[in-house]
C-alpha cells in the first residue's frame, strides 16, 4: 500500500508532518481527520513502488471479477447487510489487488457520505460508464440489489459471448503457429542437408529446390546476409505500428471497423455479436430505470465498433426529435432487418426492454452457431494449409531425387 506525507496541526497548534499508508490521498486525509483537527497538504511519499504496487499496476479487472463482485454484493444487500459492511467484507476477500484497492477507496467515500455510484466513478479502470450508470439507477430507484443482479447476468453473458469468439480463434492460431514452426525448422535444417548431398552428386537442382535454398540461406544468414533478420523483423514491427497508428485516426478506425463487419467468414459473426451486445446492454439499462437517451450514450460508448457507434449516435439524434428507435436504426442500414422488426414490435407493445432481451438471446444463439460453423470451416482450411507447407518442403527435397534417378537410368 502506498504511503502519503501530510501536514497536520495537533490540538496544541503544533504543525508537523505525518506519514500514513493509504490507498489514495483522499483516504489518507479521512484517516487523519480522526486524529488531528486540521489537515493540510497531502502528498504521496517519494520512492520506488513496492512489490504490491507493481502487482496492482500489472493487474487488470476482468469482466469475471466484476460479475462475481456484483453477484456477491447483490446477495449481501438483499440480505439486509449494511452497504459499508458489505464493501468491507468483499474488500477483505477480493483476490484482485486493483479491485481490492478500489473497494477500499469506495468504502471510505461511502462512509463519508458519498453516493455509491459517485464513489465508483473515481475508479474507471474497475467500473466503467455502463456499471456506474446502472448502479446510479439502482440507488435512485431503491432497487440496488436487483440492479446488481442484472449487472452480474449482463457481465456473465458478455463474458460467455467473448469466450465463444475467442475459442473459435484458438484452434486456427495454434495450428497456424505450429505450421510456421514446422516450415521454418524443415527449411533451416533439412533442406541444406539434402541440397548438399545432391550437389556432391553433381545434380542440377530444380527451381523449387533452389528457391527453398535461398530461403534457407536467408533464415541462417552469414556475414553477407546480416541484413535479413533486422529488415524482416523491422518490417513486421513497422506494419503493426502503422496499423495501430492508422486505427487511432477517425477515418482509419471507421474503415477498419467497417471492414470487420463485411469481411468474409467473420463479418456475419461480428455483426451478430454487435447486435447481441447492443440489445443486451440497452435492455438491461432500460429495465433498470436508466433514461433512453442516457442508454443510447452508454451503448454507443461500449459498442466496440465505430460503425455501430456512429449508427447509435445518429439514431439518438432522431429519437431526440421524437422518432422511434427502430425507424432510426433502420435508416442506418447496420442492424439486420429481423432485429429492427423485433425492436419495432417492442416499441409498439410498450415492452421494449423485454423485446431487447429476446433479441439479445436470439442473436447470442446465432453467434454460438456462427462460431461452430466458422470452426468447422477453418479446421479443414488449416489442415490443407499445413499440408501445403509440408508438401512444398518435401517436394523440394524429392524433385532432385527424381533427377538423380533419371541420370542413373
């Protein structure tokens, strides 16, 4: 825990400096107020960060961490446990150091009379805009336990959806990495051995074998080829850097996100995932009592795709002028017609939140099926790719053998 140095004045009027361990300057000030009548400037003590601080800086708060916290917090609030005591219990048993520090600060603020949502807003790395908005709505409506339960369900669904997409990419990435390793290993170690044997026999090497030998020489450079690896690795690093820089620009962000929505194989999956995310978050927010325009702001910020975010922003402008959500989203031509029709029915029947949840359930099932279909397509493609790489290596080794046999014949 970091240490802070504070200027304090005791009951005799003596000014001195006091060192205290706390999670933040605000908490240090509150702790010292119980001991001294006047607290002056509070600054963090100089020095290298401790091991705990380094661990905290390297740790992130996952969706699962927030889901577990929300579920446990909801149970305690529903059981009638005081909020401050609930936060203290959860803080003591929290395994995540960053979340533990945030809960310590939140508990201190709540004891000082600050609202829970306002205290959470100080820790955006733990509680994002979506989380704070729902907690604020739960406090205002007096249904904090119900809202925390909905938050837990929402976060668990989002985590499940993300895990499904990640699992679809794990197998092809593993197979692709293995194929590249095998290709490099055979090119570096096998090709030169066989090439040396064929050259000793005086055989003219085929074009494919000569190309593979050139690659092998580049992969194991001598003094004249020292430039290859620096240029090769530098090119990869340069391309990755250029991609990141371009993606941070407004035009690049929009173009790349638009490509991901239209890309072969994964475009349909990304679109369905975006629709499911929008409907799940929007339905949860409206059901928790968050105003519709605030909901639009939140789902826009957590959309995860700039094309979808722009569509939501333009739809919000239409809604402010008295339009319907379904009509506004239909004009953007981003969401599928089925989703638009179901949202329209929800508006007409006055059950928009329920319909949003049903749309989210439907498209989450669609994402699951799309992931299975994508996996079934990628697996044979990856096997063909691996076979092609190995086949090229073997062919480059066997072609000279056929030439030797022809000469012997």
